[in-house]
């Protein structure tokens, strides 16, 4: 039984690591996986687990983009402050404001009334269509922002407003933020990287709140399962992020749009057939 639970935690970590960064909705996948593969743990632990394994995914961003995210450098035994990195973090902070407000004010409401197959399916399909439409529209124009340093505070806040929409289950935080960046005139690379960076404080904060709600009195077995899921999410996230950044250098996001549409239909059919 113990080995089987570890395998489940590894698999859930893999699903989290892939779906958190590709714009295909981690919620859409998790509700399917969680319904099929149930951890033999308490419901409060499972709820916390599905959020806190995101820390593994976030640490992957910090690992890959360490040189861009850490504002300190060491030269001639002196600590230097990287001005550009400090400015980047200030833009990230501004961008996170709408998402934080939306989470604090509306998270319980949306979890209670909109965490269902209809909402998730609708959002998967809707944003899948939008990805295809926006990519077709972008063929006629050149991006205005091709470097992170060109991103203004105003655009950062506007992208953050898009991130707030991800409170609706099935939307995909990375998906809606990337889509928002592209609508606002950023390149795919800038939209994706800024999305990754915005996720660091947001997901750290959400994970802490979920941990605090659950409490820190873990059993030894719960610690093992949680660490296995986080490590699995960390390793998978590194691969997923590197794949995405390589892929979008030569391709657009339309394939993800079509994938979302197909997944939305599958989610709807699955829960209709099973009656859940």
C-alpha cells in the first residue's frame, strides 16, 4: 500500500509539473486524475497536497532563472545590487496585486460554486478558442515588447489583471497570463517568462496559506508523500519549462488551444458518463 501511494504522489507531481507551465490548465487535468487516482490520505491532506506540491514547480523556475531573479551579484568579494533585477521584481509585485486581491476576496466563492466539470470544461474550451483566435490575429502584427526590460509598469499591471481571471477553475493561470501578454503586445517569450516570474510570489503565498490552514502537525508518512510529490513536480517542471521556451521560439500556441478544446470535451463527457 505504501509503495502504491508513493507512485500516486509521483504521478500527481508529474501532472502538476507539466500542466502548471504549459497553458493547458492544471485544474482540468487534476480533477480527472484526482477522480481516477485517489491518494489513500485524509481529504484535508489531499486538498493541501494538490496545492503545496506547486512549491516544487516554483523552485524549478527559481532554479532555471536564478541569474534573472536573484538581485545580488558577487564581484571582488563585494555584494552588488543588480538594478535591472530590482526593477523586474517591482514590476512583478505590481502585477501580482490583482491576483492577490482576487484570491483573498473570491477564492472561497469560486471553490464552492464553480469547481465543477461544467465550469472547467467551459473555460478549457473558451480559452482554447481564444488562443487560436489571438495567434491568427497576431500574424498581422509585430510584438511591441520583445525584452522583459521593455515591459512597463502599466503593462505589468494589465497582465496581472489577466492573471486574476485564473481564479475561475479550468482557466489556467499560465494560459490566461500568456494570452493577456500577447493581447497587450508582448512576444511569446516575454509573455511566458513574465508568467513564470509572476507565479513565484503568488504560488508561494497560496501554498503557505494552504499549509497554514492544514496545520504543520504532519505525520512522518504525510511528510514523505508531500516531499515525493514536490520533488516529482520540481523535476518535471524543469523539463516542461525548457520544452515550452524552446518550442515557442519556432511555433505558436495554437496546438495548446486545440488541446484545451479536446480536453474540455473529454472532461465534460467523462463526468456526464460517470454521473459525478
